[in-house]
C-alpha cells in the first residue's frame, strides 16, 4: 500500500497506472480492517492498536468505527429494524439508483451508533476513549502531512492532484465499495431465516483478492472466525442456503441486476422469504439505530 501510493509522489506521471491499484489496495485495507475488528490480528493489544492506526491511512476512516456500526449493530440485527445499515430504509427495491445512493444514506445513519459509542467510551471506558481520539488524531494528522509533503514536492496544484489520486480517491472508493458490498449481500434476503439472511459469492477470484469476504453467510453465523477458515465453514452450511443466495460471479450478478434487469425484469432479484420489515410477531418497526455499548474490537454481538 505505501509503495504504490508513494511511488505516485516520486513519479506523478505514473498516476494513471498506479491510482487504480491504490483504489484496490484501499479496498483491501477496508476488508483487513473489517477482519481485524472481528478477529484481532495479534495477541498483543498494543500491536493491534498500531495495526488499526496503520490501516486507517489507506482505508479512509479510523477503523474503530467498524465496532459500533458493524460488530455491535449490524451483526446483531442483520438488516432488521434497528440496523443502521438496513437496505430498505426508503424502499425495498433493488436497482442501480438505490444501490449507488446507499452509501450516502447508510453513512448518515451510521453516525448515530458512532456518536453513541464515543460518548459511552468517554463516560465509562477511558482507555477505549483515548484509543478513539488517538485514531482520529493520527488519521487526520497523517493525511494533512501527506498533503503537505505532496505540495512541498510538486507545488500546490500538482501536489494536491498527487495526494488526491494516491490517497483521497482510493479512500473514497474503498468506503463506497465496502458499503455497496454490504448492500448487495443483504438486499432481498430474509433476516428472519437461519441461513438465508445474507447473499454469498463463492467465486474463487473475488474471495482470493478480498480475503474470502464474499462468503458472507458463514461470516455472519461465525463472526469471530478467522477469514481463512470461511471456505470450510461455508461448505458446511451451503446446502441449507437458498440457491439464489449463493452466486458465483460478483460482476455477473451486478451486470444482471443493474444493467440488464431494467430491460429484462426477470433477471433482477426478488425478495427471498420474509421481508426484513415484516416481523413474524407482527409489531410495527422502528427505523432508529439500536443501542451499542463501548466495547473493544474482537467483541461480536450475537444475531437476534
């Protein structure tokens, strides 16, 4: 990640060739951050803190935010009411417009559990609160320093361009794409089902480049499992998953749903099983985000 990014500082003429690679590496950093917060990389707490600080430079946001929004909220509710990342907040349709704008809607609603998490850490977990502040300071400070270095090397205009293509655009790409993945892995699934709550992609290519992140059903059912064990875990439960929710090709699925389905509706997804806004008990749903506690990485809420 640093080699590809900083090579663009040394050789700005390579930006058209290396910035796309930085985008992939930033996305990889996001997946690593996700995995790291579910199953910490090291046994030593200080090393895990340093890992989070390092990854945040490339991912685009302090990595602690995965804990309240993902570990403690999304994994508990899995696209039901109270999940800050629900796919059906304004509509249960699955089309390119809803998928594209999901990032902006989800980002807004994820701010609630993040604010709550920080406030509770400040009141009751000083060590965690200091870690959160450290992540913000190092993340923001590093990017200001990287912008300053680029401008010192190349002048204001070219320096801003270098920093934008080496760090800013890749970070925005990673943030948007991570949320897009979450959207397609849950839209039109059945959160009330034992195994049909998520959509998985079992193609070897995407799982090689994204650390088995396509095997989403197994991940939700065993959130603390190391990412390298997911193929084996997926194989055990795959026969129990609706075949529509185990797809081979990520890109093929996207082409089918967002390019072809507008002309051939049968190629689009349909709601599998019970809709997330239709509780078996019949009560009305509330779309406010569920409460989270000030817990550290490695803590995974049980699915309700």
